[in-house]
C-alpha cells in the first residue's frame, strides 16, 4: 500500500516548517507566511497528493481529546499562546484539547492523566512555561506524547523549543548592522536556559563581526522592569557607556527605556534598545520596541500536528527529533544608526 503523504512530507518538499504547512493548508492568515511561500506549499502538496481533512470520523460527543499538561499559567503571559495555538490547530482536525495546570507536581500530573485516560484521549502535550530539560512521567511511554517548550535528555519523545540562540544572534546582528560596536547585554538569571542561549547568540554575533567581547557590558539582573532600570543606570554611569543595549526580555527593555529617558537621553537617537519575547507591551512603547518573537503559536501547532501523526502511526520513527522553531526579529522604532563619530 502506498504511504499516505503527511504534513511533514509537504514541509520537507517545500522547505518550510510543519507549522507553516498547517497554516497554509488550513487557510489561516499569518503575516509571516508570504504569498510565495504559500504557493510553494500548495505546489508541494499537489505533487505529493496530500489532502487535508479530519483524521477522526466520530460522533460529536465522542470527539478525540488531546491532553495538554502545563506546569504554570501565571508567572509569564505565554501560557495562552500555547493553549490557544494547540486548541486552534486541534480544532481543524476535529480534536478537543483538555488543559491541566500541574505545577510540576507528580501527584497532580497523575491525577490529570487518570482523568484523561478515562476519556477518549489520543495523546499528550507535556508543556513547560519556561524552556528547560524535564523527565516526562513514565506513564507516557506507551502514549503518543510531544514535549512542548521542553525536552528530555533521553529523547524518548519528540520535542519542540524556541531557537533562542539564533534569536539572540539576530537581535545583536541588527544592532551591529546599524553600526553599533559597544553593545551591552542585560542577561537573565544564570539558571534560566533561555538566558544562557540568548547570551550565547549575542556572543556569537559579536564574534562573527570581529567585535571584541567586553565582559563589563554583560550584566546579570533578573528579568524585571526594575532589573532593567537598575542595570541600565549602571551602564550609563560607566566611563564608556554603550550605544546600544540588547535585553533578555521586553520587561527589562521597559526599565532600560526609563533609565535612558531619566538621563535626558533619547531612544533610539542616543541609545538603541532591542528586547526579546514580543509581549503586547512592546508595540505600545515610545518608540515601539524592536524585539524578537517567541513563536509559541507556531510551536503549539507543530506539536499538535506531530502528535496526530504519531497517533496515526506515521511518525513513530521520528520519536527522537528535537525541533527548534525560528525566533524572528520584529524591527520597529528602537534601533537607530550610531552617530558616525562613534563608529568603530
């Protein structure tokens, strides 16, 4: 019997992500997907004979269920993009998503799994709000499972995480292209994996441009507005302050704006600033903040598609894959060319 083409096959043929194929095939509007990309995806689908459609033909009261276990929902604003992205993608396949907040408590995880296994559950999205290594419950070994925003050392399940290193590189590269050479980095706490990766991207970009890394321009101070304000004040008090700042997240960038403006300086004419996360507040800052997008919706869509393929027995051989979704730079108004007198 001829193997049925999947979204993974279409993605490989078109040279795009599985999430992009899903957006195109289901007619979902997304400004990141160009008309040329849409045409390429449709052409690949036609060549492979791929046809979208519900994977499960069951009565409404027996619609299949995906369980989404997430450790936190309140500490950052990013739980909802995960939940909504998974829900929307699953709905396109006539599947329901049931969400449980477990606080990483094994007892709560087991209770949630007990309920899900009593339902028409077809798979589990095991999710963390911050990117980190986990050990998924052993009970998931015999259940189609995808790890979302986390991964296992043993690689027992497919996983999807954001490309934080590349995102940090893109943010720093944008400042370098604007002529900046004294670029500070306000980094997150050392225990945060995303902080380590974004700093790595920052360092790689400087190295690529043959710009010496000045350790005095790399400051650690959490991820809050207050932290960003305090660290930027320290930088402005230094003998040779930076002309640009790359912040671990948008909240630190808010603090950086405050400190810069309190000195009578302007963003971006005097100091350029780039954030990370693309929180809603970024586009409302004055000037609007250039930042790096965390692709939570795209990650969730990829996870659901992979889970459904796994449930259909299509991608079992891909169980060890760990996918990183691109974190694109969103350029707004906070980057300005460095004055020619300050160019290195």
